C-alpha cells in the first residue's frame, strides 16, 4: 500500500516539539497541512481537521491511535466501515532525540481501493505537503524560542 515517509532533524527538544504538535487550536497559525483542528488528545479520542493537500482541502475525521508524550502521536481513520473500504489511513509523527535536537519522522500509510488505484501518484502529491509541515514545525519552535 502507498506510504509517505518524511524525516527532518530539528534543533529542538522532543518536549518543545510535542507542545507545538499537540496544541490543536494553534495549528491554523503555523501548519500548512492542517487547519481547524480539534480533538480529544487520548488514545481512541476523536480528531477532526481540514487537511490541505495540493489545491484541495479535505475534511478529515479520525481517532487518535497513539498518544505517547514527547515520542509519538498517531491517528487513523475514517471510522466508517464503508468509507474505510474505499480509503483509510494511519498517520504518524514520531520524535527521537538525537545529538543537537530531535529527529521528526512524519508519514502516513494508505489502504483501500482509492490508494491502491492511485499508488505512487498519491505519495507524490502528499509528500511535499508533509515536508512543508516539517519545516513549518521547525520554524514555529524557533520562533517560540526567540520570544
């Protein structure tokens, strides 16, 4: 199944990054991928947001799968069985301490009929958006440090 995988080393602690990633209402201020985010930050908690991919905005409804502070945040969806046959996804952001900062591994695995048909085209469309989000995350933490 199509998988998007990105990585960026950021000069910040996992705690600094976690604070930005999990501040759902503030996503609109910095995140080029996600807006209007709201949810219950717990395993099984509902999570909804608008995803900007290319020129499209998609309304996403998911549930948090992993909430491991300063290590990993992941979500998946949709919750509907029927829609899940057409398209479903598992999205993750993993934080690993490294010398001089944190490695952010950010990606998503797609399943279902539509991802099977789109394959590499889906990956090629989504990957640049996640790379922009990674850079925006680094910029957001740097700006918060400067203040």
